[in-house]
């Protein structure tokens, strides 16, 4: 019997040519086990016929057959945009102070990495939102900012789709596709896992796989990074499954490392979406568990890596090989960086101590690349507190370790310690207690104790040593993208540490004011080396860092416009425009940055 034309297996379409309904049906099939044979799947392929494909005709759902060709908006896209506009309008009516997070800025003319040759006047940051000839805010802003560096808001959770109701774990094929999507961004999340082993684990028995709390957290990030592609519709599903799996994983000591890594991923997910309370909670969980299981140190005299939690009920099993040793080292430093950087941003104490507190001291080798761990090459274990030794003695006793993660660690130490010192100073200035009025140097009417002055100058020297020991900014163009992105984040953290250290003192000390402004302008120079393709791989910590840089530049703008005789403010306006452009680009990926940008925009508009 002849086969009917519409029963013949259809040839595979070019990627992205199928209608949206057929794409979703394919994703649902991938979720289950291999219940579809290849012939059956071929019979159910979309034929790409417009306006209605054969599969939608058969299903009697021609109105749901829509194509996303990148040129015209689909009905779903238009409906979603309409919903977003209505939601924004509701927020504006409920809160008169609310400002929408979406900001349109043009590319600065001088931007080195521009992909466009356009040089119209609208490309200049001088033509961006702020162009009023008067100061953007009153004289009170010249003091220390009263608000946190980044103002978070509750970002709405993704809406679950029908495809997310499938209860099974995704098939090995779909899981590996999600891992491949996430892998290029693993450094963005600081995840120290061997991607090859993770990829292969999905074809092994469940007992040889990572716990679902970790795999679902990775799948969550894969979907999050895919916004607004159809894959992002599964974001809610994997977030729910990761949170549900957390309680089960905590009951199984063999999965403690998975819990710590998953908690880091969940923390960064919530923080980048502006959900600060949840992000802080998971960051605290990761840091506390890392300390409890002894991931922060080694036992003196041991020739192989063994956690100091060997005498703890949370003891980790010995690593099987050098790769597992490396994963543990990288995981600790992932926790350390998140704890140091985001505790400063969220204005809360760091969980991981760092100092001569015996078993609580951080005694770890500097991190290395996964390829070195594959070859069995692991740095020797130093009998010192790595982070605190770096702060006190620079690199004199620490060897030559300049891996991208090591740069982040060192910069994070400087960033957090600068916040810690300035917080102490601000508290003392507010209290104005007589105990602090006993010695030499006077800033803003309050005398600094000798111990504080010594710490201040020691940190300032440590920041200068760090910046002078790195490759020059002018050579970033020739660096590999991954190395360039890591350097930009590390350099920014160190320069913002200098900004923060001198910001308050700059009100009365011209030298401190100049140091603060110089460091802020170094951050502007770094932005010029960020390619358009770099933004999707940058760390969300840059959002609050850039907000503080803008604060320093806006203070300079106010000072210029309040001076006499009049001085041109074109240069500083151009610098502010560059930073706002960078924040706008990063805000497209991370809603928390978009909200911070809207607050800055509101200040600059004088509203």
C-alpha cells in the first residue's frame, strides 16, 4: 500500500525554522525517557510551512502556529510585552517613586570595542539622559552615600510553562545539552567542576551521578542564561526542583560538596535577579557548610589534600584523584569569593573568618586551571593563612600564582577589607565617641586612632601593589576573552576598593579626593576594553561596583558645576555616560543591575 504523503517522514528543518508550538513539543519529548523512536519523531517533525504547518493542522490548532523569524514579533511576544507594560504602569501608580528599570543609552563614540561604525551625535554619552546645566542633586550628596551600593527589588519569578510540569529528570540528551549551554559561563559563576566528567555522568547509574540539587541548579543557570529563548521557559521548573532537592541532599553527607556548589549557584541566581534576601541566605549556607566540613584548610603534615573536618561529623570522604582534589580547592575559593564580595555589597559580616584563629584560619593552595589538575599538578600546601598573608605581605611569601581565579581572590580580599575599614570609620564618625579623639590625624573633625591609620595605609599600599603587579590595561586587547573578562572584574574590584577607602575622607582631604577620583577613572578606562560579546560573561558583582564608581564621578560633576570660575564638565559627563552605558548593557542580563541603573538615572535627572 502506498504511504500517504503526510505520513512520510519529514526531512529535518534548519535550526530555528520550526514553528514555536512544534519547538515546545520537541522540548517536552526530550524531558522524558527515550519513549519516542527515531521514525516516530521524524513523523512528528514540523514542516515549516507558513502560515500553518501540517502538525498544527492535524492537531486542529492553527491559531497556535507561530513563527519566530527574528524579523516580526509573534503573538506571544506582543502579549508578553503588553503584560510587562501593564505591570510597569501598575507599579508606577502604586509607588510614585518607582522608576522603570529599562533605560536606553547610546554607545559612546570613543568606545574601543564598538561593532558599529556609526559616529552620529546620538552615540555620545554626552547626549545621554543627563544634559541639564545644573547639579543633578543637592549639596548633601557630597558626603558618604546613605543607601546601600545597590538597591535590590523583588524580581518576579519566571512563569511555569506546560512543559515544566513533567516530573521526571530530563533525559541524558537534554541534560547534556543544558550542560553544554552552561559550560561557557561556568567561570562567570565561579563553578569549579570538571565539565567532561559532569557531561558523561548523565549516562551512568544514578548512584554515580551528582545529586539533583546541583544538576538542577546548573540547569537553572542554563535556562536563565538563555533568556529570552524558548529554553528559558523551563527556568521555573529547575528552580523549584533545585530548592526541593536541597533538603534531601542535606541529609546525605556524601553530597555535601554538591550542596555547597548548588548553594553558590542559587545565591548568584537570586542576587543577579535582585532577590537579595534569598541570595544572602544561600551564600550564608554555602559558607557555613564549607567551614563545618573543613573545606577551608588542610591538616598540617598531610601529604595529600584532606579536609580539617576529619574530626567533624561533616567529614568529607577522601578525594579519589587529583581532579577531585582540584574541584574541592576550586569550590572553597568559589565560596570565599562570593562571601567576601557580596557580604560587602549586602552590608553584612563575612561568614568565613580570615586570621590567626587556629583551625578557622584559611590554609589553602591557590587555585589552578582544571587542565593542571588533570595532569596531577597541584600546588604545595602552604602553612600560612593564604588570604590574610596576602593582605599583610603582598606576594612575597605566596609564590607566583596569577590564574584568573587567583586574581579574583586577591581583589575580593581588598574589596571586602576596604568596606570593613570604611564601615568602622563611618560608625566611629557617627558616634563621635571620646575614646577615638586621642591621637594624630584628623579627618572631618574626628581624629583617627593610630591602629586605624596603620590599617588604612597598609591596605592602600596592598591595593597599589596588586594593581602594579598586573598586566597593563593597554594589553587587555590582546588577551584571550576569558582572561580579559577575569582581569576586568579583578581590576574593577581593586579600584573600587580604593574608591571606597578614600570616598568619605575625600570630603576634607584633597589627596584622598584625588585618589578616589583617579581610581574611579581607571574603572572607566576598563569599560573601554569590554567587547559587546563580553557582557554576557561578566560577573554580576560589577553592577554594584559600577554604581559606586558613578557616585564618585557624580560628586566630581557637582564640584565642577559648583566651582567658580566656571569649568567645563564635558569630560566627566562623558565618563558618567560611559559607565551608564556599561550598566545598561549588564542590566540586560541581570535585573538587579538594571534597577541600580534606574536609581542612578533618577538622581541624574534631578527628579
